[in-house]
C-alpha cells in the first residue's frame, strides 16, 4: 500500500515564526488532505489538495503530485496553531492513509 | 462544523465483552469511516462504508465488524473486546463527487478502555 512520511516529527516555534511541514508519499494519489488535531483531540480538515496550491489565511499548502510530496506552510504562527498536523493520502480506492504526524508547539 | 455525533464519548469495558460504538451524521454524506488512533501510529482505517449496506475493510479490520442500515448511522462492533483494542475511535464522513471522495470530516472521538 501507499506509504506516507511526514517531517519533521516534532517542531518548536516562537510565536510569529514561519514553518514548513512536509509530506512524502510512495505512489500516485488522487486524494491528499491536511488535518490539524488540536490539544483537545479534535481533528479539523485544513485542505483538500490532490494537486496545486491553496491558501486559507495564514496557512497554505502545495502538492506536487508528479514528485510525490506536499508542503504545508504556516506563517506568523500563533499559540493556537499548536497540535499535531497530519497528512493523509488516497489512491485508486477511497481509503485515506495517514502519516504519523508532525507535533507542533508554538511558544508565546 | 460537520454534523457528526459519536456515542458514547467514553467507555470502559472488560475483556471479552461486546462493545458497539455509534456514529450519526446529519450531512447525508455517502461515505462513512471508522479510524482508531494510537500513539506512534497516527490514524488507521478500520472499516468504511460507501453506501447503505455497502462496507469494506481497512488496514486494521481484524476483531471489528460494522453495519450501516441507514445513511445517517454507522456502527462499529467489537465482538469480544481485547486490551489491544484500547484506543480512541474516530468516525469520519465525506461526500462523493466527480468519481472521488472529497474532504474528510471527523467526529469528536470515543475513548475506549478495555480492562
């Protein structure tokens, strides 16, 4: 099956800093999504982005499907950005496979 | 927020007992999923459904069964709970457009402890 690797596994930032999270995948995909799990355990869908670039406020994401990676950019980070960021990918089936996540801590 | 309700939110049960978790949606989405989340493993797909009475296995389906008799309800059953099934269980839903499933939206999870 498709393998998903996320990097870095952990990240500590000062408030206001920018960061880039990466998601590599091992096969062609037609579905790629980014999620944020907040410290209370809620999972929020950030982007549905099988290809191209999208922006939503301070967050943006780019997927280069031909090179099998996606990037999530967080600009001007805030303490509320803390949590775990997951990338999930899907191929010919409708099964989304999740990476193990990047744990982000934003310090005031 | 997507209208997804999981019940119960917390449950403690003993090894060998049957357990059923319920997911209810008000969005009329075609696809429903059950994931489990464990430290070091991220989220792993247990089973999913692509319509009423249409289900398929995920990565970690052993020891679990599902049923979907109505669009809005998706049940996950542990026939005989084991300690390895202690986990947080998430239900998710998605719509189907242009021959592909679309953004996934999650419920708030059920924390299950098997003693």
